């Protein structure tokens, strides 16, 4: 794929094939286009030319196709992007709650659906080692804890792919090691492509 911002080319013919269950790292200097590549893969940016394919099918510009594809792709950002007005648990539950409202059976089964989303969110936070922090707000959490919430939020939609954009860059070496081990465990235990 190619991606330019005005006359400035950022991606010049990137060709990448990732197989299901693989865990790969893309490394390069600051400004090399790593984040832009991930944003194109997740369709947060539109590539200037070239194709993004998922299981051989091109992901075009039709919003329904993009939404369906994005439901299979979780994204963990460098800056956490947690909503400060929501607790850790609410941050993890939010996307699934919004998607649930589009279900045809939502009104009839609202309580059961929301209970299921809550249980899943609690379980994910426990898996992240945050069972005792579910009701804390982001400002009450350390950087590593916020990143664990962000990972739990990305996993809440049961993605097949997890894109991590410099997920450890703002963390101390010990926390970085812990987050990398967590991602390795997620890859091995659930077979999620990272």
C-alpha cells in the first residue's frame, strides 16, 4: 500500500502478509510510518493506493464492510485513549454496549445482554490482573494499569487481530516487560494474531 499526506509520502509500497495466529513486530525509527500503517490496516486512515485484504477479501470503502471488518480487529493505542469519566469496567464494556443496542433483540433482552457484557468485562479485567481496580477511574490507575484496561477493552469485542501501536512506549522497563508477556500470553492462549 501507499499513503501520502499531501505531497509527503509516508508509506511507499508496503507489502505485508500476516498469517492467522502470528505475532509480529514492526520496528523502525520515529516517523517511519508504523502508526500510519496500523491505522490503514484498521481503516482509521484510507490508503492512497493499494489494497488491504482480510482472508483474501479486499476491505474497500463501503462503511458496512469496514464496520464488519473492524469488529474483528482490536486496537491498543500508545496513549491508552480511555474515557476519563468512566471506570475501568465501564471503559471495557462501552463498545459492546453500543453494539448491543443495534441488536434486534436488545429491547426484549436488555438486562440479560448487559449482564453478559458486565460479566465478560469483569472477567477480562481479572485476566489483566485488575480484579481489584474495576471501579477505579483512569486517573486513579498507573500507566501500566491503564494500558491493561486498554488491552481488555480491545479484547472485549473478541477480535481475531489485535493491533498494538507502541503499546509500551510510555511505560517503565518492568511494566513494559509485563505488558509484552501479557500480549505473548494472549497470542498463545487465544490464538489472536498480534
